C-alpha cells in the first residue's frame, strides 16, 4: 500500500541518550508476536538477558525497573537491545514511535507525533510551509471531499499575508464558530481530563489570563502555523468516520489557544507542545472527552 509523509518527515532521527524525556520511561511496552519469536530464538547470554527483561503476565511486555524505566534502558540512556542486537531487533512499538498513521482505503499517511521532543523540535521550527503529496485522485468520494477540505484549511493557515490570529479567526468563521475561548471554561475542562504529569497540572493551574496578543506577533507566527497544521494533519481525516470536521478544527484551535496561554505565562513552546501531546493525544479517553465537549 502506498504511503505519504510530510515534507519534514525524513529529518527525524531518534536522539537516544540526548533525549530529556525518554519514551523508554513511564510506558509499559507490549511486544508483537513476530518480534517475540525473534527474541525466543536468540542464543547466548545476550538472548537470555533480553528474555529475562520480558514479563509474560498478560500480553508479553518489557518489565519496568525503578522509576518506570524499561528494563532495557541503560543508565547512559541507550537501549540495550540496540547495543546488543542493532535496531532491527526492536519490537514494532519501539521501532515505530513517535509515528502515527491516517488510514485511507488505498493508501496511508504517516506523520510524526509531537509527544517526542525531537519530533516537536522539527515540526515547530520548520521554515518550509507544511506539505504532503497525497494523491487525492486515488481516494474514494468521501475521502476526496475530506482531503480537498483539509487542503483549504492548510491554505488558510499558511496565508502569511495575515497574522496567525487573523488566520485562526477566519478558519473559525469558515466552520461556523467563534475564536473567542473562555479560560473559565477551557481550564476546568482540561483539568477534568486524566493527567499523567504533575507539571502539566501546574501549567494548567498557572494559566490566569490570556489576551491572545501573541497570535498577532510575527515572532510566534511560524510556531503556531506549524502547530495548527500538525493538529489538522493528525486529526482532520478522522472526521470522515465521525462526520465532524468542525469538531476537529475547533480541537486544533483550542489546542493552540491552551499552548499559547502557557507560552504567554513563560513556558517554552516546544516543551509545552510535547507535554500537551503526551497528555492529550496519547490518551484515547482524553481525546474522546475533549472532542465530545467541543
């Protein structure tokens, strides 16, 4: 099946031990059947050591050591599996992270998720306007409608003759809602969601006001254009199944609004975007509740 990727996709490479927020910490990583067979066939001490790191309680997965660290994460931040057996021995989840997929009938789009700090750095700082060469002619009728409408959204978000705030307002008008969100409603909504990191709670509770002036500031136009295009790319096509494109656009703008409010309060845009993605996008329950409320 044909796959399509964004213009910045090939820039990504895992930064391994240089990563401050390792994806090998805090997650229970399941092992796919094919990779498990590979591990079971490995000989010698490295093979035994690898098998000893696996729990067979329920779905086979890597054990977690102190601090929620994967049993194969070394103290120097490197992966023992890669060091002993090369990247080809990684299970599907490890090899694929932080990628996500938009599935269509005859093709698939593959993107990078913001929850990875290196992916966030690449996405947010990209100078070239977002693009993906999906062949709309190969899509089915409802898919073609979705992709054409998505392209219109990208055009609005990338109209650099206007401030990013003007683009956001025009996009909201196109989908028949007002880009004037109330912090008294938005902050409690986000606090009602499941939260993983105490720092995320502190950032939410630290939002006291947001005047939106940064959206009229050219210093932030690139970052929020890139963020908005990312959210649309990742979530807009789900509207095919829910018949709700308005909700996806509103989610995109609310996400930028919350991130903007935290950045205005003094937080780093890359780190806040990464944390936002980890807390919201990687929780199916949080995404469902947020889209339902919006």
